[in-house]
C-alpha cells in the first residue's frame, strides 16, 4: 500500500492525516485517499478529475507527469505527497 502525505498548509483547510492506500496509479491512490477524506478532493482536483493548476503531487520525490488523467504509476510501497505548488518570481 502507498502512503499518502498532505502538507500542513492544506491541513489548515481540511483535517487529514497520513494514510496507507491501495492503488497502482496516482488516480487510484488519490481516489482511495479522498474516500477517507472527501473534503480534500475539491482542493486538489478539478471537477473532471485533473489536478488543479496550483497543486502538485509527488511520487517517491518526483513530480507526476500526467496532470490530466493521473496515470503515473505508484509502487506498492510508494510515498505520495500532495501539496500546493509554489510560484513567483
């Protein structure tokens, strides 16, 4: 099972915690996590299921590539991090 972590800045809006979730892709892992913490889904995903513009998801320290379908693979013992993307100049 993958372990999902949410940064403290998102936890200010929605109470979540680190959890173990089954899934082979980012989409499957996030679906399992949002089943446990449904209020977070709207902060992270668009209505159609793609990643919001100012959100970032990392699997084992690498940013996901497929922000639309979230098809990036997640290893059985993977670490998934959900966070707000930083921007600026």
